[in-house]
C-alpha cells in the first residue's frame, strides 16, 4: 500500500507470530500499520503495510520512525523489551499508552520484580540480584539454583545450576545475554510450572485461563525448552486461587490497571511460587487459545489498553483439554514442514503456526532459536489429548533445503 493514505498510523514493535493477529486487528480498526523489526523477513512482515527494518530496542530510532510516519499509536502486545520502547515513544510524543515508561522499565527488570514481590509478601523464592561486574558474596541460597539475566526474553540465558561451579559458568553466560550485565540467582522451587493469563480490571486481576508448561532441560548448554502447554493445568483449585490473588497484589504493587498481566508460577500441592510476570499478552499463540477456549479476545483488549479505553472482562470457563505443541528442529537451515495440510483437513489438529521462515538458521543454543512451529490439539481428556498429539507427530516432518529430516521427533506431549 502506498504511503499517500489518510489513515491513522500504528507502529507495531516486533514481527513475531502473535503480532500478525495484532496487525490484522489494527487494520480492521482503520490503521495503516508500520512494522518495526530488525530482521529482513520476520513472520509478521507480509501482514503489515510497511516494514521498517530497525531494532525495537533502539528507542531513539523508533521515536524518529514514529515521527516520520506521524504515528498516532506505538504498540507491542507480547514482547517485554519492546513494551519499554513503546511507552518511551508514547511519552515523548504525547500518545496513549497502558502504563508509564518508568513502570515499563521497572517491571521488565527481574531484580526490581523480585524486590517488589518480597516487599509485598508475594510468594516467591529467595534470591540474590547481581549488578554488572558484581559477584556473589555471603551466598546462602540452597542448591539447585536458577540463574538468569535480569532483562531477557523467552527464557534466554536461563539455566539450572546444581553446584557452585555450574553457577559461576552460567552467571558468566547470563551476563552476556543481559543487555545491562545484570543477573539473578534464585533458589529452585520444584513443582508444576503454569502460565496464568490475566487482565486487570479496576485494579483486580481476573484470571481468564491458565496453562501448564511442559519443558525439558537438555544439552551441554543446559537449555530450558518448553515443548507443550496444556489447558487446564493439573493443579489444585486452591493453588489457582492463590495465583489470582498474587496477580492482584502484583497489579496493586506496580499500580497496573486496564492491562493484560501474564504471570508464571510454580505450584506444589496448594503452595505457589511466582517466577515472574509481565503486563502483556503471553507468548506463542496463547492469544488464540485464550480466545478459542474462553471467548475473551486478549489482543483486542490489549489494543484498547494502549488506547486507554476501559476493558470489561467477560469470559467462559474452559471445557475439555487443549494443548499448544511446539516443534523443534536440530541445528540446520529450515526449509519446510510436510504433513500440515492433511492434519488440518482431517481435523487431527486445529491450527498450525510457523515461528520460522524458510532459510532461517536453527540452533540448539536457546529454545527460541530451535523452534520451528506450533500446532493446537483439542480433546475431551488429557489421555485422549496425548494420543492425538502422538499421532500428529508421527505424520509431521520438517526438512532442510537438501531434503534432510530435521524434526525433533522425541519432544512431544506424553501421558
């Protein structure tokens, strides 16, 4: 579309798969959409009216781009660091936004996050926060511990250390991943990991849906890979009530309102420990499963949040079981996936979403760099769900340009 249009301009920060839906909804609302992403061919590129190949982390470059296009909205639905840029640009230009630049900056710093949780008695593990160049002193945490950068996305640089030697190694790696060199070390809490998808209405977090994350830690680099999420999670109602209460406490602590709130927690029996949280939509295709399972359109609600329009939270309880199944590839150059059309046509899977475009290099260095795509499966029970996932994995395959199979057939939801 040429730029000589009369539409308001929205700049979307990040060309991830969920932002395809964000772009389409913005266009349906009458916006001319400019996508900002440093990659030459991100998944959402073809959905946008224009693609500006710039980094969403470079706040001043995004600001100049917003001025160039006379943008009336700068938005990111599900990318933590891009949310900071969106709020920065909005404040500089006097545009609407879901929360302040200060709040966006603080809430994406895991050190600040842990400190606030401790101050407000929000259940979380003991931890230490290390500034750039700082090493652990008077260390009194119990092993194993989780080591993570203070400001990363998608579990990048997150490792489980069993002893001091591993901790030192993983701290050095986490510092390289962190943009600021800051890191967190926290005690390991054993339990079922869940993602709680909330929306804050009138200061109260409403828990719309929750999913259980199924992950593995593998390889010499001890990479944490989530390969499935299951709705509903196999946890107690009492624990989920505590998660919802913690989400409201988080909203009040950071003065969040009229915004999505994605909370990650570990659950052991009725006890919970909050891992982290972010005032955004969850990653992957959670926006789709939330909509299909509950009727609540969290992407539409996010747009309203950025426009500072109050959102009324209304949703239906989840029925049956649903899983989002992430498929991984071995280190290679991804080309294509076979078997998708037949699975969709037969109803064996509900939908299929690519994380990578042909020609993308896959590596085992991080979970995000090895993901190829995700597919959704539904069933009446968890055992039936696992059977359908196993059948779909048998019928799927992924290949490089030379026709070599690259699909990790071992990573899938099992009973």
